C-alpha cells in the first residue's frame, strides 16, 4: 500500500489514530469514562519506593476521575455527565478506563469485585486498565483473561522511556526485561496492550525519545500514548524544574521530535495520544501545552510539510 492509499485508509491522517481504529473496529465513536479503582502503587507505599515516579501527581494521574470513594456505578454516571455534552448514547459507546494509580495493585478478589460488574454492563464496550508491568502476577493474569472473554480488554503499561539511566532518574522501579515480559504475558491472554511513553524527560536527547518510540513499536504492543512531559505542582519534577535543573521542550521541539517518533512506529500500531492533558490547576510547564487543539493542528501541518507518515522510517 502506497502513502496515498494509507492516508486515505486512516481517514486522511498521516498516522493510525484511536478515532480511526474505534470506528473501524466498533463502527462508532467510543468515549472514555475515567474511573478510580481506589488503589495505590508499589512505588508509593514502600514496597518499591515511597516517592513514586518523579512526574506523578498526588492524584496518581487521576485528576479527571470522580471521587474514589464512590462505587464504580456512581463514578460511571458522573463520568457520563462529564462527556455528555459532546456525546449521545445513540451514536457512540463507552470505554471504562481505570486510570488513577496502579489498577492491578490489590488482591485478586478485590479486583474481581471491582472489574466484573463493570465489564458486564451493557453500556460498556471496552474495559481499559492502567497498571505497572510488575503488578501482573499469574492469578491476576487469569482474572484478566476471564474479563477479556467478556469484553475487549485494554491494558496500559507505563514504559515512559527505553533509556535505563533515565528510568532510574524518574524512579520507575522496574527494568525493560520486566516490561517486555508483561507485554508477552498480556498478549498471550488476548489483551490489547497500550504503551505509555513520555517525550521531554530530563536530560534525554532527541535520539533517546526516538529510540523509546522504536522500542515500544517493536515490543509487540498494539497501541501507544505519546505523552508530552508535564511539570505538575507538588512533584519531585517540579522541584527540579524550579531549581533550574532541566528545561521543558518548546512547542516546535516537541512537534519536530513527535514527527520522528511517529515515523518509526509500525503502521498498524494505534496512536491513542499525541500530547496529553495536564491539569491546568497544577500545570507549571510547558504552558503552551494548554492549547491542545493548536498543538494538534501544528503537528498535522508539520507532518504534511515534512511528508512524514507513520511506518516510514527516518532516513
């Protein structure tokens, strides 16, 4: 398939977007309902570390989720209200996205009582679970396998970087071998794997960022989130930034490296995110990232200008 045919298949875009994948797979648009499963993280409670990853906020990336004290059914109702202004159930469906902290970091009985009622709901099309690759013990994989047989299951793994030196700096808490093993185990039970990466981590070069995309693309994962580094108030990263220990990417730097990252991804890998939404109440830098539409429009223009298309490797 040549470039023009590929772009046409992707609804005119130069990358395989989540929106395109959902419409081709489900025949409709699906909306994410961000939920909080009430869990913590082994990188916070002392099992691995007590500090967490240096970029992670106090809410464990769950700033847009309902109150974790609410049962899942009430959280789903509230999350529906949040997306209700742009969505009608007649024209689309829902992804139940357990986002905050590490959503397999609990006894398997707790996880079954949490996930099973959600995946059985008629209004939920996909169950999506964000977790760490070091929190997927055999009994949890068995539960995930049973859930996957009921509805499509997505499992999001935080990679952030393929550079082990950076991984130690950000206090990730596991190595690449652990990540690779988790991808294989999840694929063996039929789960869809989504890799979360971050561009602009302290001291990383352009090559480091491109290498991370290439590593994620070769891992066997089905999808990827290409996340811009956000410096959020209250994090160790914020302390480093305020002390002048590193600089965040400019908009043009991010757009440029993002084009190169897209180019090394397999053409059948679904791109779930291209920038990210930092909570504006906590966002310290980069402030230009607050205008998400402008960033995406700039990326589209740059991809066309440079004639970059997903799957076309760099020269």
